[in-house]
C-alpha cells in the first residue's frame, strides 16, 4: 500500500522517522522481532544458535525483512544516513541478541574462554549478509550449521 492509499503524507511520515532509511530499519526490526533466541540449556549453544538462524532465515523468506535488509545494506554504500541506520540500528542495537548467549556459554565453560565473542558475532552477521546479498536461497539449515561451526567451533549434540 502506498502512502497515498493510506492517506498519509510525506510530512507525517518524516515527523516520525528522520529518513526513509530509518523507516525501513524500523520496519525491518518489527518484522524480525518475532525471531527470538531460544533458551540455552547447558551445552546446547550450538543447537540454540542453529535454531535461531533457521528462524531468521524463515523470516527472510516469508516476509519483506530480507529484501529490506538487502536494500539497507546496498544503500549504506551510497548514503551516510543509511550507513548510520545500519551500523547503529542493526550492528549495535542487535549485537547483544547474539553476543549475550555466547558470552554465557563462555562464562559457563561450554565454549572455550579464548573465543572472541565479538568477532564470532561479526563473523555470523557477515556470512549471513554475504549470502543474503548473493544467493538468499542458500539461507537454509545446512548453511546455518556451517555458520555456527565457523563462529563457535564444533559442538553440535
């Protein structure tokens, strides 16, 4: 539905969101908000992360979230406000969604204490974004397991 069909003017939209990139980011966040990290039982961080990624990939396939994210990533190479939206709204705000359960697994001794959690999260995001941009059909359970092993090492039960 276009804003004219919705009876909403451009000024009304920009009163709530400072740019179209901020609007798209907010829409993306609303779409992926249903994807939650499952509770992690001892020694199951690999499985929990795998389930989380499978849910995320399903969200990308069944909603506009994947297309919105792809557009934001592409726009971030050309527009400073898109780059700001992506780096602050996705990279910083959503970082803890992955980092917190991984930190807990390190703290509890399930994962090696030498694991660089921030780098592991960055690796997960980079692999997903690359695949999203180049071949989104490959965002599947097999790829999810590959990402989990690359980021956390072996450990599926």
